[in-house]
C-alpha cells in the first residue's frame, strides 16, 4: 500500500482547515492557541497582569482539550473571515529534514516494489490494485451524495473484485484502467489543473503514471478544500461575530481570569489619556460615551506600538496579533522614510521642490536600504550612513541635471548628520512624524463609512498611499473586533471610567 501523504483525502484536507490552514495563517492560529493554552496551564499572575478578578478554576484534562479545540476552531473561523487570501496549502517537510528523508525513502521503496511486481512473469498486480482502490476512494470524495450516476460509473469501472479476477486470469488491462481514471480526473478537476491532467496522457510507463496521478490528485484535493473555504466564507461572515463571541464566552466561563490582559490594556490606556487627576475625571463625567469610544480607539492604536517582548497581548485581539505586528513594522519603516524625506526637502529647499520623479526616486532608495531593518543582521549605523551618502549623491546628480549648483561639502555633511540622527526614537523630527501618523490613523477609527477619509497631515504626502491602505486595514480589523467583543469591552470600560466620574463629583 502506498505510504499516505498528510493530505490523503479531501476529508483529511478539510480536517486541515480545522487545524492548520494556510502557511501564512498557520503561525497566527498556532500562536493564538498556544498563548491561550498557556493561560489554561498556568493560571498564575503575570508581572504585567492586573490582580485576578476571580480565583483560578481547576480544570480536568477533558475540559482542557475541549477548550483548546474550541479556541482552535474559533481562530480558524476568524482567519477565514478576516483574511481574504486565506488558502489551504499542502504541508511540505522542511528541506533536508529527517521527516523529508524518511518520506522519500518510504516512497522510493514502495514504487520500487510496485515496479518489481509488474515486471514479474506473470505480472503481480496486488500493489497496483490497492492503488486503484485508493484512487477510487479519492474520486468518490469529489462527488456529492446526490450524484448517483457518476458514482455508479466509478463503482462499475473501478470494481476492485472484478479487477482482481481479471488479474488472476491474466486479462487485466491496467493501462485501460488508468485511462478511465485520467478521464474522470479531467472531468472533475479545476480549470487550473487541465494542463496537469493533459500531461498524464503522455506518460506510458505504468509506475511513473501512477506516481503522477497521485501527485495531481493531491493538488485536486487542495483545490477542493480551498473551494470549500471560499464557499464557506460568505456564511461565516454572517455568523462569525456571534460564533466568535459565543466561543470566547465559553472559554471565559471555564477561565474567569481570561480577560486580565484585556483589562490591563484598557486600564493603562485610560490612565495614559486621563491621568489620575480630577480634572481628567471631570471630562469623563461630562461626555462618558464619547470618552469610552476615545479610550477604546486609542487602545487599538497602542497595539501598533506594542512591546511584544515585555507586555502580554490582550486576549481579545490575540488572534490578530500577527496582523497588528505586521502593520507595526510597516509603519515604523514608513515613519523613517517620511522623516528622512522631510529632512532632505527642508534642507534642499526650493531647488528640488516640484522636480518630477525625484521624490519617488529618493523614497525608493530609502526603502531599499531599510528593507532589512527588522532583521537581526540589520546594522543601523552603517545603514543610515549609507542612506546619507546615497541621497547626497542622487541629489547632486539631480541638481546638476536641472542647472542648480551642487550641494557644498558643509551642507552635505550637515544633511548626513541630520539623516543619521533619525535612527534615534527620540529624534524630534521622527517623533513629529510618528505623532502625525498616529493622528491620521485615529481618524480612520473615528470616521464613519459615509464620510471621506481623514485629511493627511503635513509631511506625510510621500507615504500617503501606504498610510491610507494601512488605515483601511486597521479600521476593518478594529470594527470587526469591536463587533465581536463589544459586550466585554463595554463592561470593562464602564468599570474603569465610572470610578473617575464618582471622584469627579
């Protein structure tokens, strides 16, 4: 019997949708599950956690596994809904890994054994018939229960008992069986697999043909799984809010302290915005609903400046941690790009203002040199020195082409120094750009769908397209999160802000 791949059948591919998903989403789902499992295992206060509102609750192994399964399914449904590009992908062992070597050895041994059987005189078809049986099972899984005619055709043409009798009597035409399989695959496959199926018809040797058939069937199973995901997404969109809220409530019922990090996140945001002064509390008393919304939106914005190494991510946004981190890294790079360009244009003045193509050229250069800024190998001092050198060179060439005097050496040195200073997070220009980016993004969280996007603050024009895209992604993410967890947020924020109102009075 052929060693089965991890995605042996489309039903197993569906199981993968329940447990793994695509490579892009797999890390986020596993991270969410692992973080929540850790909460179940430990139930102990974190140094970054507020005091528990409820005592730890003992759970059995069965409850633990059931809770973990619920978290996994919730994370998967969430990923399908918020990630329009979600796709199931066939798992592949890492290149050079023990798993990959064992898999290759097992497969080679199987196919060598099949070839030896077929080369016997007379041929032995035991392995070949088992393969036909596996192919038959897979083809039937592509059909709906109501497709009785097609099911009957496959059952009749791939009747294993009849094929066994033909083999025993020396009357089996394995090539004819293979052709029926290929024709059926051609009828069932997605258009993108037509070429793969066509190539099967050119293979005449039985063993290579069976190997190729299984390879194409594996692709077809993944196609089927992704078709199921795309078909499921509209239904999930309608029900996912209630589903995620219910699943989280079930988790919360088993783990009453499962909102501790969320509580601390919102509490810290309120403290940061309002302080502990009575004046801030009085403001809260005058416009509590608006203040609640402002604190909530500001809390989401804090997730784009999160210290992932020090602070635990709030439970209610844990499944989107990867997306918030991706935006955070993107915005950090954009802030540096805008800061450097602001320095350059302020330094060069009217000489380069309005020159066609120069802004895009300089922006491209900066982004290329900052491409590895979030990797361990990134050398910040060398990179910013290189940015200064490269931009001075490009500016000099541009000024010469347009009849302007090139930068004097002193001006070049001053410009390089200003650019190098941007690497510090305390740099005034960088802090100014950061604050303007934050103000722009908070506008996306505050404006309604019927209003136009917020106005772009000064100095951000070079990164306007990227910022608008980030703002749209952020608002969609936040709005969905609010829909799911609004009852939990409302209670927490009321508990935080009401004492302030009492003190204000």
